[in-house]
C-alpha cells in the first residue's frame, strides 16, 4: 500500500541543498509564468505500467520534475543518488524531498544544447535559476533575498516556512 504522502498530493519537488560557508545554499528555479523563485517541482502525472496507467508516486514526480526543470543537467539516475526518498515533508498538497548536492554553475543548465524533442516544452518551462543562502532566507522577510551572484530574487511565499521545517528536522 502506498504511503499517505503518495495518496494525497498534487505536486512534488526537491529541496536541493549544497554545503557552503557560512550558510548552506538552496537551489531555486523561476518558471516563465511566475515572478518568484521556488524549489524545483511540479504536478503529478500518470505513468504507464504493466497494469495500465497509474499515478506517479511523490518520489517519482519529484525526480521527473527536477530532471525536466534542469533541462536534463541532472539525470534521473543522479537524482536518485542525491535525493533521499525517506526524507520527505508534506505541505498542503505538495510533497518535498531532501537532496544534498555539490554546487554547480547555473549557467551550465542554460548552455545545454541538446533538448529531447519529447521533452522540449518541459525542458523550457524554467526561465532562470539561483543559489540562495538558507540563512538569508530565514533571516529576511521571506519574500526577497540576494542570491550568490548579487541579484535580488523574489521568493515563493511558502519557501521560508519549508526551510524552517527542514531545519527543525535537521536537514539543514
């Protein structure tokens, strides 16, 4: 029987954190249709199996969404290595998992030339990427922070509370 989180969710994503001094960094994305940055994630889909179609699990959704939103920069295999299926939190229909990753240049994603025709539209849904210090989000108003490149970025309203929960669970 699926876990409760897999039965009652609409979307899933990953809180991807890179160790850095003086504060860990969180990887964020900004979709073309939104003005704010948020952790990568998205809506649950149906997948084909031997018994027909079934809804994705929260973990499957999170892995697929991060793969798409990083334009394939992070492969599903890489993501399964860094995203812990046992470390998940449920927040009003959104399930997020914890992933520990080495910081990478966000420009590397934008430089990807290959876009699989089957995934081209999904690969192009994100307009920008940012690394943001967790401490800056938690110490600020939770709405706008300066990223590691010195840019002002607006944050999804729920990000601060999700980071607080992650810190309380000793993820950060």
